C-alpha cells in the first residue's frame, strides 16, 4: 500500500527554497512594521503603535527559529535572497494586506514540509499575524 505519492511531493530543494523565502518575507514584514510603527497617527494610533511594536519585537525570534529548524532538518543552509525594494505601507490597512499575503506564503511552507518542529514554528508565525491583525483592526 502506497501512503504518499512521491511523484507529487515537493523536492527537498523546493522546500529549502520556500523556507528561505519565508525567512526573507518575515524580515521584510519586520522592517515594514517598524517603519509604520514610527509613523502611525490618528484615532487609535496608540493601540496600533503598540501592536506594531509587539509584532516587530516578536518576528526576529520566529525568523531565527524557522531558519535554524529548517537548516538543522534539511542539513543545509538556507539561501536568503535579497528581496525586491521594500515598500513601506502607507497605512495600517495596507500592512494588514501585506500580512495576509505573508500568511499565504507561510501556509504554503507549512503544507510543504513534513517536519512537525518546523510546522509548529510556522504556526507560531501565523498566530502572531492573526493576533496582530486583530489588534490593528479592532483595538482603539
């Protein structure tokens, strides 16, 4: 009985590439959050300022855990490619949209790997995104 169809499973190289992409995407998101944190104004700006601060403080640990777990699991260093020029979101709504896109990338990586340790850290990243979106959208 064949449990997994290996012809449809992603290659190790594809998994490693995607894990590198996740780490770089988190780095970009961290920079975006920090820049927006410094410029957010208007009604509810204090709550948004604090939510963005919590997000960009938490991202580096999650990035490190993903990178270290992946490099240990695959026994290969990640290729962290230079991102396109980073666009700083002009408002919280634009950043929430960026978080939604980041969530999709992380979910793809989660479904690609069979390593539960990596999946757990990717879940932590998705949880951070969800809680940050909640705080940005609903707390004033």
